[in-house]
């Protein structure tokens, strides 16, 4: 079984298929892959031509889970896998700490302020100092707790006056 962000073990086929599944873009944030977002939890070859994949949603009820599963199935079938089973795994729950450094870099490059790493250890204050992805200022204002998706908030930078999304820190 291959798990986490860095596939391990001698099973080259599993490692290769994990990389294929992990490269699938997130349907709501296509600038990051499912591996970079940290929602791809595991992949195991369960038999000749059969693969089982485990995904954890960013939050319970995430509407993108069906699209993620279909996209992973399509990608793996294109690489010769006849039967793909995608399971939703809720434990341990996903947190924003699962987003890789590359995923955070890509979010910022796309104009989305990434969540701060390593800060999730309980309730997250609503008045975080969030850095503007355009100019770098931390003088930002929360406009709405929800943006284009439930896992993002809408903010505006007081320095450059540009609005931007902030990927909220989630526990």
C-alpha cells in the first residue's frame, strides 16, 4: 500500500499509479493536484487490474468528491487499470496542514492566500493576519467568511485594494 504524500515501498506499479492519481487536478482548485492538496490518502493494487484508492474530503459534504473520484478513475483507466474503487475515508480528518509546500506555492501564485502551515491545533480565530498574495501586505480585511467554495474566505488588501481568496485553516 502506498500512502501519504511520498509514496514508499518497493512496489513500482503502486508508486507509479499513486503518482498518476496524485497528479489529477482538484476540480475546485485546478492549480493544485489531489496529492498537493493532501486529499489522496492511499492507493493499493488489490489484484491483477484492480486498484483501490482512498480519498479524504477537505470537509464533510464536499461536493467535489464525486468529481475527484471520477477523475481518478479516468486517469487510472487510461494507465491500464481495469477496475478502480475509490473510497471516502474520514479518519483521520483532513486539515490544511496536509497541503504540501508546492501546493501552497501554487495557491499563492494563482492569487489565493494559502493557509498558514502548522497553525491548526484547535479553533482558528476569524481575525488571522492573512498575507495578500498580490503585494504581500498583512493589512487585509475579511469581506465574507465564504467565497467561491466553502473552504475559502473572501478578503481585500488594504494596501493594494485587491480582493483575493484565502484558503481557510481547517482543523
